[in-house]
C-alpha cells in the first residue's frame, strides 16, 4: 500500500486530523488496519465496527484491539451483534464522534435515528459505497441530512479503479476458491454493467466464459454491446446460465421466481455492495433445505433435489471469499483520508448540509501518490500548452463535472 504510506509520511508532521474523533464502519481486514494506523498517525482518535458480518478478519481485529484501538467486530456476527457493535462505537464515556467514515450508511443511519442531537454536531460524513451514497442522497432530499457529506464512491479515482479493477482481479479467485468451477465455455449472467459489472465481465470473458449482461441503463447497455456482450433480460437466460452475478446496488434483482427455474448446480453470488440484490429471505422457507458445504458456500436444495450454490449468503462475495488487492485498497483508503481531511479542516460555511463530490485536485493527488509504483513519469505542459488548454501544469486537469 505504497500510496497510503506515502500520504502518511508526507502529512504526519502536519497532523491534519488532530482533534478528529472518527467512527469507522467498514470491512475489517489487513488493509483497513493500515488505514486506521494512518488516521491515528495523522492525529485522529478512532473507534471501529464492521459493515459486513462475513468479511472481518478476526486476527486483524484482535491485533488492533491489542494495541488499544476500540474495535467491535468478529467474523460471522449475528444481525443483533452487528448493530450492537456499531452502537458501542457511536458513543462512549467522555467521547463523542465528530466524523463518520461509513461503508453502506449503517453507522450514519443508526446515529441519526438513536442519537440525533449528537449527529447534528458532526463535522462531516465520508461515504464510500453506492448503497450508502444512495441513502445519503435520500436523507438530503428529505431534509434530514443536517451535516455535510462527501460521496467518495463517485470520485473518479474510486469509480475507475476500485470499482473496476477490484472485481476484475477477484471474481475468478472467488469462483475457483469456493466452487472449483470450470469457467471456459460456461454461461454467465451479470446483472449490471457499471464499473463492477465491467470488471467481472472482462475477467470472465478472458477465460472463455460466455457472458450475458442485464441492464436498465441504455448507456451502460450500449457499452456492453460494443464490448462484445449480449444484452438480455434476466428472464431471457436465467434457465440456462451456469453462473449469476449481481452488481447493481438495487433490491431483489434475483427473486425466488428466478431461482425456481435456474438449472441444477448453478452458482449465485453478489458483487454489489447491497446484500439485498438477491432475495435470500425468500429461500428461507420450509420447502427448501440449506446445506452448508464449506465456509461461505451453501447448497439450497429444492424438493425435486435441484441444488443452487449460493455464495456468502448473498453478501458482497469478493470480500467474504477472496481478498481485494492491496494496491487497489490503497487508492480507496487514500481517497477516504483526503475526504476526511477536507471536511474536518474546511472553514465554516464552505460545505452546507448536503452531499458533495471529492474536489478534483484531491482525486488527482491520490492518483499521483500511486504512480511511482509503476515507475511512471508524467508529462509536464509547457507555457504555450497551458495557455492553449486553459490549464495549470499542476492541475486539476479535468473539470469538477468530469466522471
């Protein structure tokens, strides 16, 4: 994680987060530990919980607790324990947060619901997932967002790198680790052709899988067509595909009616952040049998003995069944830190109670931190080129509306 280490070494003398009291609700793994250590090195005090009951690495949580980080998480928590842990993070004796770093919006919504007075005293929220961002925009629309928030998920560096390259690097590993499945020549349906869907489709196509795409957005759909994929509805192909991957952030994309007609031994998993994309609750009925095959792998058995292979009970599968590359995690973590620094140090009045995008200058700075990993050298504009383009040689090189 060279980029985030460079940021730590550059900024630690300035202590830009001195006085920040940050609640973190994210996946807890080795890369998160580097993020937490960096926040503390920059002056912050932190308390941490998990955003996913399956992705926590217990050894990492224990190591952080051992060095005094208040952390509340363990692998395979119950739903009740999940909410209890977040609640324990939010308020403690003689300690109250002034920042939230969220992944999915759970800490934000619990604090707003249970501690509304304390919520109004926050300096800001940083949210990194599609699901959490959607929830923030809903709060803003309804007039319930009383503090500023930065939408990190839609920053260019996050969208074009974490959302694309992490799924591309991990989806094959997920399917091989969990199912030992042959991918070449088999049929896969990917629901959603945003950056996550693009990454999954690219990886599967590369090993010879025949890939179908389901989309609601005509722009994403025509991109899929131009990339050589067949755009279909779920109902068109659900009976014949061997693998179904959801990557939309939506709800009930794959429903019981779909699963009833899927072929025997088909694999079903979710790469989108939301754990509602697959209607798993509809499978918890008396007529179906659940058989635990191995960690994160369940057989769902129909009365006629047909079996579906469900991974990670419909939760985000690459974090539960694989590992995100540290380089990609470094980009995301550095972006989160820049957003926290921006909100914490912003003069009063710069940000209203609304949802903002990361300033483009910071987007580009995060990319710059990671270029040395590739021994990459940027070209510098000369004065004539600067004037012609209307740019500064120091950037930003794209307008704020660029995505």
